[in-house]
């Protein structure tokens, strides 16, 4: 179906919803590479104005990726909750933006609405939003998940402690791990990207992390970020798996390029649930959010699996995949793929806020790896800006990497100090169970702040002595 808008003497025509969404998307290098970006700012504005006039209900009748050809589209269409959608079904995309910014769209209302929204709807409205809109609306969305701790509560900022090592050296991993814990990091997950990605090595890392968590009675969870099939094999061999990790995308073909499909993800989730490793909380419920997903704008294009769509719309579709499997954590690794897709700090900042906004509106527990590669036109000042705005917008978790420099994956992220700075600057606190543990262990002062104890906590002295001896 064609869509059109006239500016002055010129009429702009967009052949279908896919083209309209792509031309309306704020400028980024990946869309230029794919040949789907607006030719100039005037065409972009025309597309945005045409998109603003489009009824939200139209997204239920026109897909950007064919239903018959794509299982992600079928998931989106077949699981759509029309009753949840009803309160906003009469609105256009522009009206929906205005409604989201109003007082009627409070946390409870947005929570009820989430199952009624499709990824394309939230991607569309994000294209009409300023940076402050993206932050204001996302802040009103609360998505709470549990395994051994509670992630996503208002006023909280969790962190993934990421102690990667270029040779998977256990002493090197342990040193980074202790460094992070002493800075209050690790409540979202202790997650390692293995340098040697095979099942025996995955098992060794899982057993090591489990030993640390058990020894210190730590209310957190571990994850080795290996392919889902490796994790399934590790579980079959008795490895202590808390969370199942997988990179996911917004089309069936993207997921095939990752070696997965929806059935495989369902199998892995069922296997992890059968482990029953989550904590039993005060309400008698066991923590059963067992999946950890990562995404990123540009992954579909890099696999030639984008179906002519813009990268941000396809990214939002990945969150429908995530939502279906009820994860504990989802994060967009926003600047990791490189400048071919997000050229500079400005594009990375916008993309990170869009991703967080779309995920939260869809009911996904969104975090962000605030990061860039060394050949992008970006630096740590750009990351500080994105990090600060994300934290005001209520991001669920960020990364904690020693020195903000991942020496195994060779990219720049956020440090333990960055997370601590955001907690101090904005009055944010760790997950409640982890906050209490930090105080019991003598890492932080008693009370509601994040003041670190100046002396080395006695509980960690033996571990540090062993590291020094090694």
C-alpha cells in the first residue's frame, strides 16, 4: 500500500510501509549502506509526517516482512493481544506519541498495554520522538524480572559484571571479578564471553562461577555467553547453568545466521527451567526468568537478512522474540557492530535510546551495553552522554568492564566506576537483594546510599591473597 505526503509543491510517495518506515528513520550509516535511507532531510520529514498520520491499526494489516516467509512475523501477528491494544486502537502514530507523553500513560497503563503493541508500532512512534521524549516515555515503563535477585525496580540500576579474559585465564577472570564486586557490580549477572568457545571450556567457566556465587552466598546469577547449543550440551553434562544466553535478531533469516530458530530457543528455555536453580522469594514464587538475550542494530543487514527494512525497525522486532521467552535480561550492544551501521557518537546515542524505548514499551527488561569500536567516530564523552540519559530513562542494567576496555572482545564499554558514578549522581541503587549482600559483606556502608567502605572487606582478603600468590 502506498503512503504519501506533500511538502510545498512536491509530493513524496512511499511504496509501502517498509519504505515509509525506512525513510522516516533518523539518519544512520547502516540504512545508507542498505540503500533504504531518505535521500535528504526533506524526504525524511515528509516520511515522518506521513507516518504520524498513519493509524496504529494499520500495522495489523500490513507487515514489513511477509507473514508466509518469516516465523518472527508469524510470532508477532499470532500472539498479538487485541484486547490490550483496544485503548489506543483509534490513535494515529502521531496521536500515540502525544498520548505516551501525557499523564494518562502511567506505569500501570503502559504495563497493561505492552502485549497489545507490535514492534513496528513502537518503532514507528520512536521515529517521531526527540531524545527527551524517548527518555521520558521509557522512564514510565517498569519491567521487573527475577532469578536470584530482582531486576528492573524503579530507582535501581543493575550491572553485568563482565570479567572477560583473552585466554580464559582463571586467575585473570578472578581478579576482574573481585575488582567488580568491590565496586558494587554484578547484580544483573556475572557474564563471561569465553575466548575458547567449546563445551568443555564452557563447563569449566560455569563451575568456577558457581563456586564463587555459592561460597559467598551471592544473590546473583552466572552466564557463559556461548551459543545456545553449547549451553544445552553443558546442561546435559550436569553443568550448573543459571541463564541461557543467545544473540537474537528480528527476522527468521537473521536468526538462522546465528544458527537458531524459535523452536531451539523454546527447547533451551525448557531445559533451563527444569534446572530449578532460581531463588524462592518471600512470596513463595521461584525466580524463573532464565534467558539472557543480546541484540544490536545492523545484525540483520550484516547477514543480508533485513528484507529491505531499516535497521531500527528490524531491531525492534528482535524484542518480540525476546518478549516471547520471558527473559531475565535483554541488552542492545549498541555500538559493537561498528561504524558501517552506526557511524558516530550521535548515531550511537540515538540508537541506544531508541532501542531502550522500544524494548520497554514492549514489556522487555532492557539494558544496554553502552559501547563503541575503536574505528568508530566516537569516544568516551559520547558514551558518558548516552549512559547518563539512559540512566535517567530507567535502563534496567548496564555493563561493568574493568577499565571500560574489554581486552578480549577489543571494544570500549562502561566500567565499574561508571556504574558507581551513575548510582551516586542519580541516587540509584543496586538490586535490593544484592544491595543487602554488599552491606553484609562490608563492601558498602549501611543505609540507602552507595558509599563504598574505604578498607578492604575481610571476606575478600583470602581470595586476594590467593591471587597475589599465583
